[in-house]
């Protein structure tokens, strides 16, 4: 299954902001931060770096916003452009036409982002030069980012998104055809999923059950949701995906994942929904990878 974690998400340990070694100046011993032009609500134009890149993380607030400060653990919605020191662009939310959401300050993204963005105000445009040690290091991120690459980012801090659901646990009988999913809501990890004993295949039909019922905006088949979700194989309970362990909440059109549009239609933001998707619902290429159907536990944080 294709993972939905953001491109910046890497398995790194959380770091102390006090030890970031960054500053708000535009100059370093090894050269200046590349020049940035363009309106803050538009894709910026970033010049290529001159000379050798800085050895330390360099941060400059190009425009300071007047919103709340980003705190550790916040889910930050941001537009951003990333390019190599010599000017080659490798990622851009503007190019995709949609801002992305990242959990900041908890080791869910590269160290440079965690250290540079905690404490900055929503509405700001921030430029940073990230050295290899606080980016992707010796391994790089092939094919776009080579080994030991210095990275330049320009980030527009759009808004702080909800990072956990706020609905009420649903009382009543549990459908025995579905795994049991806990209703406990935590910021740092997903729910406990208990697979039915002796059952190695998903039900033949698409099934869903609401574990926590929210009262926010309703989902349609055309909606994009901000979600934390986990996915397991029915046959052996193998973990396929878990946004809590990756980059945090992700914005996903419900039509992009088999079964989601049908199962989530009419559900509301703030809910936790269990979805069992038979193997036959997936495209042929994915069926070859799976031993069985898949069960999802989906927390709907917001609906667009």
C-alpha cells in the first residue's frame, strides 16, 4: 500500500529547540541565505545559493505574521517550497495546489523544520537553510535529494489544525464481524485494534462502524479530510500504515482510498470510524501485495 506520510517525515528523535543553533540573520560565515521574492500568498522565487552553504541551520523570518505561535506537537498547515542549495526545486505544495499539514516539534519531520518553526507565528513566511545533519544526511532522499545535500525552504505558516478528534464514544453493541477499536483519544498514538480471533479474511462486503461520533462538518464523497489513521492486514494483523508514527495528520481526498468514500459519507468531523475493505476493492496491482483485505481506523479531524 502506498504510504500517505508527507515527504518530509523521517524517523528521527525529537530535539530541543534551545539547542537548534539557528539565528534570524541573513548572513553566515559560509554565505548568505538565497534571495526570496514574491508575495507571501503566492509561490516564491528563490535564487540559487552562492558559495558554500552554511554549516549550521540558518533561519530568517521574511514576513512576521500576527497569529498564534507554533508549539511543539501542533499540526501546522503550511505552503512550502524546497530546493537544493544550487537551485534545483525538489518539492512544492504550491505546485500540487494544496497546503500540507505536518506535526511540528516532535521528531515527525526533519530536524531543521522542528527547530526552525517552533515559536514562529502563524501568518509568517520563513526561509531556512538546512544542513545535511538536520535534513536527510548521508542517505539523502533519492531520487530528488542526493546524499549530504543542503536544503533551502521557504515556508508560509497558514494555520494550526486540530490534532485529535473531539467526539463522544458510541455506546451500544459492537459488530462482531469487525475488529474492536478503542475509543480512547490520544495525541501521540493511535487506538488499540484487536483483530477477531481465528478470522484471517475480511468480510466479503465493505463494512464500517463509528466508534467515536463527532458533530462537525459532514463528509461527502468529494470531501478531503484531515485524518490520522492506521491500517492493518486482516490475515496476520500486519501494520500497513500509521500516520501517528509518521508525519502526523494528513489531508486525503476520501475518493483516493478504496472504501473510504462509501464508508465515510455522512460521517462528521470529530469521529473515529472503523472500515473493513475486502481485497477485491483494491486495484489489481495492490491486490498482488496483499494477503487479505484491510481494516482501517480513521480519525476525522476536519473536513474540506
